[in-house]
C-alpha cells in the first residue's frame, strides 16, 4: 500500500514542476524576454493650483505680447478728424501684419499701401507749430494718428476748396455737406448728393467751404490752391475725412513709411463721450450698434 501511494504522489509532483516550466513570461514585441526590473523616472510633487494658473497666465501674456507686436494693436480715437467714418470714442483694432516690411509672400495676407486706406501711424511732428508739439496729446513719434491715405509716393497732390487733384486729375470722393454740433458727437448731415460708382468713401465739409478758390486755413502749408506738392519716395499724403476739422498732411507734411503702424480694421467697442458720467456708463453709454463696424 505504501508503494502504491508513492506511485500516485510522484506524478503529481512532476506535473506541478512541468506546469511551472510553462509559466507565461513578459516579452518585448521582438519576442525577447523583458527585463523585470524597469527603470522608472522619479515622480515629482504634484503641481499646485497656483502654479497651474501662473503658468497659464505666463503663456497668455507671451501670446498677447506677440500678437500686439506683430499682428494687431488696439487704439482709441480721441478726436473728430475722421468723423463720421470714425467717431470720437471708437476703439479700433489695427492690422499690423498687412503692411509689414520685408518681402511679400503670396500665401500671406500682405500688400502695399493703397490710396483710400485708413492707416494708423506715429505723428511725425509739425515744423510750423513746434509749440503745439509739446502738448502731451500731440508728442511727435509717440502719439498715434488715424487718417486716410490720399497720395502715394511720387504723386503730385493739390487741394482746391472741396476737391483734391492727384497728378492733375480730380480724386473721386463722395462729398457731404455737414456741420459740427459737438466736438465729440457725429457731424449733422445737411446735404448729401447720391454716391457715384467711382466714389468709394465719404468726406465731409462745412457749408461755407464749397468754393474751390476760397482762402485755405492759415494752418495749411502743403498742396494749397495753385501750389501742388510732390510726395517724396517712401512717404504718403494723408487727410482726415472731416476735412474742415483735421490737421493732416496739409498742415505738417508727409508720413514716412517707417512711421506707419498698420491699417484700421474695425470698431471693437465705442463709447459715447457726449454723455455724462454714470456708474453704469459702460452699459448705458456704449454704442453697441458700432461694435464690429468695418472701417473703410
């Protein structure tokens, strides 16, 4: 009986050893046995909520600075020289990339400055009124101006009353007669003729300025009646759309190319500065209907 028991037990032991010999092993994709001891990188302490917010803020600031430096810039319009195209209190986004210097690539939205573009530029200064250039809101090469491009490099410009001549030919403009009722309010339209097909934008004159031989303002020194002015290379002749309320190239000359920041795109917010201050002024005095208005 003892021998029989031993004969029965022995195969069980061999079976267990055999099954152990066929136990599964971890292998790599190439079929080789994988090392059991795999080196792992030490795991640092978990990020705090403050650190995550701080890193997100840093990335946001860097992206914003990049965008403001090379792509877009926000500007506020404090004066009425571009009424009613742009009103006092408008906040604009400026496309800085479209006029970026350097070679123009066909797959990028870049182009040359064209006649009729509304541009933002650094005020070049007025050699005929240096005292005014000492005012904080009119410091040369620091304060931003917004005007419309009238003359391109090499053009000859002459202004006769309400008409502008480029190289001896009248410049098509839609002339509107209006009056100023408030320095910070839009002009009041008095007379508007139907727009012709070749008049791409509006300009505004006061009712007593419709005579082509009327004596120009004493502030004007360029492109006056009978004194056409030739625009030098890499410079532009600009004027405000509110022609009787704009100190522009007629007063201080040309805008060098390197002072041009970009092209005004659209109004992202407008505030009515004719209204009295109110704690809820952002809601009650904002011109919401002007939000998204394209500048052209």
